[in-house]
């Protein structure tokens, strides 16, 4: 055997290692879809069906592709070190030239955050959206040094992109300028709501245009893609205006500084906060790069009404009395590196003190509950009062509840329904609402990311499955972190790191000297490691020399033996790495 590589360090994750592109699910065997039937329309969700985030749906017709939204998903606690998670572009990567445009329904990160990564693969894909949406994505693309090709649309517009005729419908959401999109093709009419609700008293007086929905319904909607986020919530979503008294109360009664945390794109909520600050005589500063950027854009375009002199630079607030100060920051989801998280960890230049008030004016994205609870507890220990959705009426959802969805089904009367935007429970609940309004059981299609749905001759069917795994962004790397990488990180977090140095006779594969153990984050116990060394000796003694013909196999035998012993004896699963050196 040639083992010249044995002088180098090698990592071992033992048999727990799992493969997979981007850490995502693999398609079922032999489930790749057949070519699309002539004249048909293919609908492939690559994100947003099975999770809240990374929304992206691809429509195929006459050899061309139309993309609706391209967003990101934010990581959970079990995905350490990850910045954001992207849709999987694998199924369209060799067809980028066929994309006629990307429709952006609104400017939230879970709908536009993935656009820079797709445009890095083909920069001239046209972006189609409303004024505020395009302004938000253009600012984001500047940071990536991409100059996009954009097409501005407004409600009621009709535009042709390749074989797709697009018609845009005004909808109400928690951000201005949101649009639903009707997609006409020779195969039929599809209506995609995007994110929406039916607030009858919206802050910007722009309601969801149900008359437009009804006109499309009269024409005949063959496939209705509907927002499922609040399908399990009965009744109707509360109006944004109903929050004003609670927000005003915080600003009237807080004895010292107020720090408001919200999504950096939540223009409506920021407007309410600015109005309350103006009424209470407080000056306001924005904190956090994305907050400063987005609110500057919204103000310049007139979507955010900022009274003269109300918003000032943060430095000017430092000499003002505490009861005249309000800060609006990022970090509403407990992100450790965002402004609010750093304030809670006392690593931000803004130091909170007893008597200050933190107002969490946002919903909790599923998966972030633990992080937010941790921040609340840290602020409480500091003597900071925390006002949040759980103890005050300071936030409402931007999504339609069950009563609103039923109204839409009764107005549109679609032939087929495909719930979108939600976890499994949300999708199924939305499908049940459609059935209760009279949509036949076999016309309600519940699918997940990667499932391929065809509309052919007026009928919808599931045609197969494509790759739609989770693609992790880790710093400057995209897609290189796999599930096995995250498993190693979790092992280090939970059990620490154990490095085993083994000096081995290359002819016999037996230990030439006692094993050496080095640890980080793992409490060293001589008796435990003595037992591990015995297990390694036994494993090597039971292995045939000819079966271990390279360094990786030898590392695996040693690493597996150490890992199993430590897991049983110590009841922890540290990450075990092995360094093999020839005697």
C-alpha cells in the first residue's frame, strides 16, 4: 500500500456523515418529470411550500420559463453559522437563457432576497415589479455590484413576457405596493396571490382589489395559488389601524428611551411608530444598515411620511434627554448579529439601562421563538421593559386568515387550487378551506418544494419531482455547506471536539504507540480515554490489513471506535477528528 498522504491531518465525522446537494432532500427514485406536453403549463415550486421563506415558483410554457419571486429563508438554531438559505436552482441552471423574467410580488426578503444569487448566474434576467419593490431590490443589488434590467408595473397593467401574459392586481399586505399576478397562457389562466390580506382599513388606503379577483373569476381561473400562512387562523386578520392605541400608549408612558424593533421592510409599522413619536415629542433615529437603507428609500418615494425634523442622525440623540429619544432597529427575529441582538448581548454601541423600553413590533417567524425569548429574558434581567405581541396589541399579521381565504375562493371560484406559502399544516388547512367552498377533492393539489405540477387540457396533475433542497449561504460561500457540515458544527456545539493522534505501523495497521487525545469543549477524563484506546485497539485487531487500503478507511475505523465509546461512556457526541501518522 502507498500511504504517502498519512502525514497530513484528516477530518473524520464517522458513519454519521450524510451527503446531499446543499443539505436538501433528494428526489424520489425515477420521479423526474417527463417532457411537458405540447401546449401545457408546468408549475414547479422551488421554495416556500413546506417552510415560511425562500419563496420561488417557476412556470414553464412553450419552452420558456417565468419565475415568480426568489426569496431567502432565515436559519434556525440547528443551522449554526448560516446567513440565509436559498432556493435550489439546480433544475433551471441549464435553462437560464429561457427565463423571460422574474416577477417580484413585493419587497420582503423571503420574496426578493435570493434575486442577487440568481442574477449572478445570469445578470440580465428582467425583474418585474412595483415601484417600491424594485427600489428595494435595486438597492440590494448595488451591494452585489449588479445593475439589473427592470420593468416597472402597477395594478391593472397587462404585460407580455415571452408566451406569458401577465396582469397585475393590487393586494394589501404588511408592506406597500404588493401585487398579485394573473398569468395567461394557451394552457389556461393562473392566479397567484403572493402574500396578501383583506384589511378594510389599511394605513395607505390601498385594499385588496376583490373586484379584480372577481373579474378574473368570471373569465375562469384554471389554477389558483393562494397564500396559506394563516389558513389555520379562524376569522379575519385584525386591521393595522387597530394597533395604533397600543403603540401610542407605549410612547406616552415609557419613562426613558424607546427602542422599536421591526422588519427592515415593514413600512406600515414604521409609519405608526413615527406618528407616535411625533405626537409624544420624541426624536427618532434608524439603527441597522438595512433599516436605514429601506426607510430612506420608502421616504424618498413617498411611501413613508416623515414629518420634517423628526428623524435625525443617531449621534444627535446622544445629548438629548432619554424621554425624548426613540430608536428603530433591526433584529426583530432575535438574530445575534443584528442591532437588537447585540444590544441584548451588550456588544452594541447603544447600551440599554433600567427604565428603557423595547417594543417588538413584529410577528415571530416559525423557528425563531427560542432566540426571541432569549433576548426578552436578557433585556428583562437588565431592568428593560419589553412590550411584545404576547403582552400588548402591537403587531398583526400581514396574511389572510381563514375567513378571508374563504371569501376569495367564493369570489374566484377556481377550477383547481394549489396552496402556497406555508408549512405542511398551513398548506393542508388551506386545501381544506378550498374543499369546503366547493372545490372538488381531486382539484385541490397539495404539493411541496420540488413537486412538478402540469396544467394540460384543463386538468392539473403531479408530473414528478426535481431537486429543491436547502442551499446554504455561509459568508462568501454558496451551496458548499452540506447537512454533514452542519452536523459537525452541531456536534462541536453540543459535545466539543476530540482530536485523536494515532501513530500506526503501515504494514500491520496496528498502533505503534499509545493514542494521544486532544480536546476542546470536552472535559478530559483519563479513564474515559483509556477505554477509548482499548476500543480502537480492538477495532484495528479485528480489521484485515488488505481491507484498509487507504488513509480514509483507517481514519474511519479509529474515529468510529472513539465516537461510539465516548457516546456510550460520556453520553455526549463530540466531533471526532483523526490524524494518522506512519510509524
